[in-house]
C-alpha cells in the first residue's frame, strides 16, 4: 500500500477525490456498507459493470484500504469483499454527495431524472446479525 500512497496527491481534498473517483466505486461501496458480498452478488447488484471493471475497481479500493477481500479455504473457493472501517467512514460523505446531486438536479429542473438517496442500515457486525 505504501507504493500507492506515493502516487496519490498531497492535497487532502484531491487525494480523497482520487481514491473514490471512478464511475463505479461509490456504487460498489454503497452495496458493501450493509454487509460483505461475493463478486457474483456485486455483479448482479451493479448490472451495468463488466466483471473486468468490477475486479479492477475492487482491487483499487483494496489497495487504498477501503475494501478487504477474504478468501475462504473451501471447495470451490469463496471470496467475499467487505468495506473496511476506512471505507465505512465514507458513508456520510457519499450520502452528502448524493444529496448535493439531488439539489443540483432540482436547481437544473431535472429532479425527476434522479433516484432517491438511500443508505441502508448496516447489519450488526457481531455474530448475531439482523434477519
């Protein structure tokens, strides 16, 4: 991860934008806010993304400490992706960006073309998860 840090800008706002930039990163993170997910599940949740780009975006987010990848030693092997505490800390930032996007659409008289900002409540991270 030290190598990736050297390539990031020194200005904190520019650094933050660089880490979360990309057409799909915010959408992928959104789906990881409530629980870990398998690659195939993420692909179904983000139907407009190719598997190649999904893997690329996940690797970049893993490199920047936003996502963890866990490989389960079973046959066939199972891999799950989860938002790290650093990735989860982006939840209010992405919600604020979504709300700003709605405001912008409203100001441009295009509010009927945008979706609602919905952040699903996170499931309990302990052994007892909500149903």
